[in-house]
C-alpha cells in the first residue's frame, strides 16, 4: 500500500475525446480508465491535468504533409516524427476532456502541442525540449513531492510525462490500471512499462492507494 500525503499530486494526462473509443486517435479501452481516475481523484488533495491542444496546422498531422499517411515518418524540429491523424485540435469536441471525467477538483490544466513546428508528448516540455509548459515550476512552487501519473496514452504522452517528472526530481508513480496504450506495435505498452521501471518510476495499481 502507498499512503497518499497532502503534497502528493495526481497528474491526469490527455483524457480527451480524440484518444477515446470513437475518437480520431482512439486508444482501445481508453474509456475504461475514466471511473478509475474519478475514484483516484478523491484520494488526492492536489489534482492537475494536461491537454493535447494542437492548432489545425500542426506538423505532426499526416494531413499537413502532401503524400503522407498516419504512421509515416518525417523530420520535425530536427527529430524523427511519426505522423498522426488530425487530433485534439483547439476548440473541437475531440480536443475536449471526456464529459464523464470529473474536473471539479483540478487546480490547473497544462496545455501542450500548440507550436506547429514541434510535437509535445510530455506535459512538461516539447519533444525538442525548447518549450516549457510551466508544469515543473508549478509542481515545485506548490511543494509537490511525489507525482502519480495516469491517463492516455501509456506509450506516448504518459511515458514521456512520467520520465520528465522523474528527471526533474519528483518521486514518480505510474498507476497502471489508470492508463492504456495506443500500441501501434502490439508490445509498445509493455515496453513502455519496462522502460519506466528501469528508470526508477514506481509502477503501481490504483488498488495500492
Ligand atoms: C498523444 C500522440 C499524439 C498522447 C498525443 O496523448 O499520447 N499521442 N499526440
Ligand atoms: Zn498530439
């Protein structure tokens, strides 16, 4: 069991309609984590969220590159970039949080992916580590000690967010039944968990809290 203290933070990553079944970049069973996350929120005095928040012109969208399809690769911001379907565009239903996700206890929402020139998987920094959402400074300012990460998608934004949290010096936990993977390759989710464990991120279940 892990006892939650008042300086522990629940960090909910990208639980948005486009990442849920029926959405543009749907994560299988993504909707199953919503009741789990809602129950978890009641245990924390600090709850924050991230939101993938792209302009329609975003460079990670295959539709913005002639002759390219989702799953193809390009170079973006000097990095190899996988191309995605158009998703989480600012002001669209797909970019909104799921209606069943409780939001009444959130202290702040950190938006990412606004710069069309670079993708942003982590809730802290863009993939080129140039842009900063302010989440790290926020967590430091409120005196956060441990960060508990959940949400979508395990093999992209959840993993990158947990890794940056750990790197910034927060003791970091992944709540494994409160996340799901895109699994472009069937083992991506399992690999992401192994990688995180190897990096010293604690992988726990919501039942442990
Ligand atoms: C995400 C792919 C593209 C995520 C965001 O939230 O995991 N994945 N943009
Ligand atoms: Zn995105």
